[in-house]
């Protein structure tokens, strides 16, 4: 709100040629004064065709004024530019020309065209310098606004005071409010928040006195933004919502957009990320057709900042380049350019790109100081403090932290002070210099956020406190903190993920105490870390912590070789290094940056140490661990081999980036968060995690793998996972469903045939097995293949060669064979003569039993959430939430069709729910609802047990006679019709196995 020029000066108009035109303009002036700019514009436009040439400029100015108030700035410019051009040429009233330039400059200003806005303001001031009325003051307000947005606060203050003096002299209360409002902007830029609030409140009361309803909305915006800076969030939200609502009433889409952008920031700082995304979508979808340049930049900035806050670093990075381009097109300096540089600096710090971070911090400091913007300068200094900490300049950084914190406290900037404490605690935790200090700092930050009533932030910091306490060995305190939270994570996915991580750390400690073998515990911990929604550095640090704990070491680090030094990527309990970020290998007793082995320590406090090479993101790093206790056992070659194996496992977790990917992704897995995500396998079930660990072990060999489990349990996905992490991943993966074809066709499809081998074989054809040469073939339902096909498989496994149908010779074939069966016991098929005994033992190199979904209850919420998110995204459907009863029904059903059935049921529910609705049980298939009800009512009843027994007998008999229903009916003493009815009743199916 920088200038105000109402169409209320009838004296400036020439006498109308017709009374009706004058009456219409008078009526339009009345509408404009009461804030009904839509009706005012309609009224003015009604007079436009009949207006005389002499009064055209004054009416054009009135129309442009209303268009500007309605956010239609481009239309206002299109109307006024030819008017001022004609007035410049003609020797006409210079005062009216100045007024038109005021209105034109206001439209330029709103669209972010500061150069043209300044030119228009200077021209207006020249023509209006010695006039009475508000217009000279309006020109000064315009010039002050341009100066402030360009960063020249001294010049802005000069113009705004000139405007205030002019309006006070004229007794113009309405425009005097604008002058107070604009001086509030100056104090806000100087971080004098209380003085800024005083000026905004004075402006608000003056507007209220004049009855300026829409102008009150603009001041509500300024009050809300200022209150946000000092942590008075509830009041800030109230003012911002009033600003939005009044702008909506007035039809001012641009001011609605500004209020929503501020509300996005409020929600983001409160960690209400779901609300922030919703408001951001509203801002984009319901904004003006032509978004002004500044607001367009602010939208992009909030989008990128929200992605950063949620930990979506790649998304934030992708938005950064277009943001810089858009901001630079508007102005090469100013607050938006500083904001962009600060976001880039924070991204670079998270990603470990120290040079980029320093460049961005320096640019932000230079620009904020040139603009005399104290708030932005303080934020840039905080970013410089963080950079100093992570690059080893700890003394300078600590001094800067103390100064910054004292300044924030003095200015009443509670959110900024709390964030400073969080950053400082993060540094203390990362470098392990003073872990107890990290706990104390996090506690102070949490208390500050609690005083601001930001419960989601308090929740997140309490989780961080629990993690810090756990690292310090205070398990009881960590449990106490977790129990104080309950289970309400709000909409903060990262907090929910951290809660699960801490819970698993507690479980892992309990497992170690209970005597779980070290190797099994390490593999499980690494699998859990693999699924974390965390930054790359967090993943590396936690893997390092696992190795340090397993080896009984006292500390360790991971460093990246840079010339003759090591640049530390992560450390655990290495306080003796004093927080240094770079050091020479000799400091650790390492002969060179690429050396590995058991070392001779150079520091007398170190008893024994060793180093191994580890590849992270395709770049060689050094992993170092040490024991410092006098009585500590020296590292052995066995310890060294163990560390090397763990380093290799970590390297697999952080592979080199593929084409178009960045090497700084948090870990090697994208997509579904909070679980283990390998080749589309989503699980947190211990049995499945163990299977994934086993698959990783056998992936490097050519051993045949047999996957046993019911249909829909994910056997094919496991086979694909094995293929993708094997050395054959660059070659083909061919799936063959042995139950889908009769034996004669299956034999030809698999092994190929020669021309003339049978009727219809008009040319040679290679089989599916040859198509997979060098890769992996997945034989699903292998037990359904006929004996002749089984013999061919056995020959392939024994000799590595095949013979096409009709051929006289064999061909060599190099394939990895993975088989699957839904038969619960292949040995019974062997005893019945339906499966070759030698093939059974040959397939049984590695046998993996895949548990059905009913035995993986912990996976149901995870899979349900995944399928809801995926189905909603594919359908383009917004879902408000999920009713608790929906989850209860899903949990109660036994899912005979396993994951496949669950996915189809969820997709059905998402397809049926109304847009913006909530998922309720009635949207699930009837069979699921009824089954869950029966299960709840009859789980312990005699009837339920009898049915379960009857179902198992039916299934066993049908499997034994290979689903020949006539033979099964005869064995069971039933009619064929009676057997069919029981099969339908229990939902038995040859492909699904068990209901």
C-alpha cells in the first residue's frame, strides 16, 4: 500500500456536455469512495462512450484506479499509456497529466516494473509540486515505495515523510494513513518491529476513522507479516485471514494472492506442511489471470522454500534456477534476490557444496547491506555462521552465534532466535564436539517455540531431543520424551518418520541386549537406514554410527579426499578434532588420502585405529574408526575385513548417480517414504526385511532361487529386485507364467522351435529363454509346468544349454533362473509324481518362503497409505483424509489375495470417493467389509473354527488332485455341484491358493 489517489476531485473535470454523463461519474465516485470498485468501474464505463474529449483523461484515470483496485493492472496501463502520451504532446492541464502519471506509476509498481514506476512518479511529482489536494503526496508515496522495494531505505524514508507532511498539511486523513503505513515498512526493513507495529496500527485506526474498508485489509496484511517476525503467530494469522477475506469481498485478486502467500509462510514456519501446500494450490489456481511479477516470484520462492522445509531438496533445487531468472528479470537487487541467494545457500549447506554455499552467502550479505535491509542482513549473517561452523572456523562461528542470538533476543525475533538455536544444536550433534550442549540448545529452542504455541514444531524438536538423548545413552529419557508425545504427528511426514526411526533404534538396542548376532543386527539396521527419508549426510552418519557401535569403537569419521587433505563429510564422537572440517590424513595416522588398513596412531590418546575405502555416490571416500580406551583391544584383520564389508554395503546404498540424476540425493531409493523401498517392495515387516537382506547376499551369485508363497505376495517383485541389484541388471528380465499355457505351447514359447517342427511352425523362432540370455528368467508357477518341460529345465540348469523344439543340437545359454510357486508343499508334488525329484533339489539352492499379507500386519498401514497416495495421484483426485474405521476394516480383513487384492480394493475406494472427500469403509468391496465383520465376530467361535478346518481340507484335496474337480468331489464324498458351491463359498481359486 504505497499510493492512494481516489477519483473524488470533480473540480478537475470540464463541465459535462450532458447532465447524464456527470451524474454517472458522480455515482461512480460514490461507489469508489465506499470501496465498491466493481460497480464503480461499471458505472464509469457506462459514461465512457459519451464523455467529451476534454474530460477523457479524468475519466480514464478513474477507470484505471478501479482496475488497479481490482488487480487488473495491465488493463489500467493499456488505458492510461495512450492518454498520457496525448497529454504530453498537447499543451493541456499539467495537473491532470500528473494525476494520470500517478495512476500509471501505481500500476507499473504493482506489476514490479520499478524503473517505469519511478519515472512515472518523478514526472507526477514535477507536475504536482505546487498543487493542493492529495496528489503530490501520492507521488511521494509512489517514489518511496519504489525506493524501498529497490532497497534504498534512506531515500524511501525521505519520500514517505514528505508524503506524511503533505497529507497532514492538507488535512487528508485517508492518505495520511497511507503515509503512516509506508513509514511502517521502513521500520520493518530496519527490524524495529515495535515501531513498525505502531505505525501500522496508527494507519489502521486512521483508515477505520475514514471508513476505508479495503484499505484496512491492506494494513491487516502488513500487521500480519510483522507479527509473524516476532512470533505472535495467532495474531498474525487472524490479521492475514482478515486481509484475504476483505480482498475477496472487494474482488481484489492480487491482494488475495498476497495474503495467501503470507499464510503459506506462516503454515510452513509452523511445520503445517499440508496446510501450506493446500494454500499454495489455492494461490495458484484461484489467483489473478495475470500474476504480477513480484507475486509470481514470491509464489516460486514459497514453493521452493516449502520443498526445502519438507526435505525435498531435489525439488527445491529444481525450482531455484527459474526463480533466479524471474527475480533478475524484475530487479537485480532487493529483498527477493537476497531471499533466493539465502535459499541457495541453505540448500548448498545441506548438500555439502561448501563453495556454492559461500558464494551464495557472500552475495546475500552484499545485497542486503547495499539495500540497508537489516532483517535480510541478519539472516545472511546466520547463514555465514552456519558455513563457518561446517568448514571448521569454529571460533568465528561461535562468536557470530552469540552475537546473532543476543541481537534476535533484543529485537524480539523469537522465531529467528529459535532457528539459530536449532542450527547450533545441529552442528554440535553432527560433529560430536559437545553432545550435551546439543541437548541443552534443543531444549531452549523447544521452549521458545512452545511460548509461541507452535505445537508441531515443539513435537518435531521433542523427537530430535529424544534422538539426541538416545545417542548419549540415556535410553530412559528418550522413552520418556516419546511417551510424552502420544502418536499425533499432525501432517508432518518427517516427524512421523523420525518417530519411527527412534522407535527402531530403541528396538535395535533391545535386540543387541537380547543377544542378536552382530551380523544380523547390522544388516537389519542398514536396511532400516536405507528406507529413511533423510539427507545423504544423515544416512552416512547413521551408517557410521552403526559401524562404530558394532566394532566397539569410540569414534569415527568419513572424509572425502581433496588434494592432500580430507574434507570431513560426517563424524561420530570425534570431539578431539575440535570441530575442524578439513585435516591432513597424517593427523589420523593415515599414510595418504587413499590408504587403508590397520594404522599406527599418531595421537597418544588413540589406542588403535584403522581406515577403509568406501565409495559414496561413485566417489572414493575414507572411512576411519578408532578406539581410545587404554584397555581397548587392538583392531585385528578380522575387524578390518568386517569394516570393509560394511563399507561395501554402505556403498550400495549410495550408488553413483545415473543419467539426469544428482549424486546428492539422500539415498539410493526414491518414492514411498518411511519404509524399505526396493524394486517396488514396500515393507517394514521383519520377515520381509530379512528376505531383502538375503536377496542382497545372493544377488552376486548365479545360484537358483525358489520363491514360495501365495499369489499376490510379491514374488515377482522380489525376483525383479534380485535382478536389479545383480551384475545382470543391464540385460533382460523375462517373466514366464508356466500356468498360462498348455505344455506343448509352453515348451515352444520357452525354448523356441525350428521351422517345420510342428504344424504352423513356418519359420525358426527363438524362445523366451534365449531372449533373456545374459540376464534373468523368472519362471512363475513352475509346479504347473508339465513333465517334459520340467526335464528341459533340469537339463538347462545342469548343463547351461537348451535345444529348441525340432532342433537336433543344443545351444549354450547364460541365464540366472528364479522360480516361484504358490504350491504350499512341492515335496507332495514330487511324491505324487507330478514334479521331478531332481529338479526339486536343483531348484532348492536358495529357497525363500514369502509370508502372506495376513502375517505382516505392520505392513498394512504402510501399504494402504502408499496405495491411497498413488491412486489419488494417478486419478488426479484430492482426498481430505481417511476415516479411522476405514483402517480398522482394512486391518480386520485377512486379504486372501494378499497385496494385489489390497491394492485393487484401495484403488476402487479412491475411484469412488467424492473429490475432497474422506475414505470410509463403505467404499471398500462388500466382501472385504463382510469378511472383516465375520472375522471380528467369529474369530473364537466354534463355527469359525469348523469353517477354517473345512476350508483347509478342501484346499489340500484340490491341490493333491491338481484341481480336477470330479476327482476331488469323489475323494471328499461330495457331488460335483456341492463341491463347486463350497469352492465359491470359501472363495478358493487355483491361482490364489488359500482364501
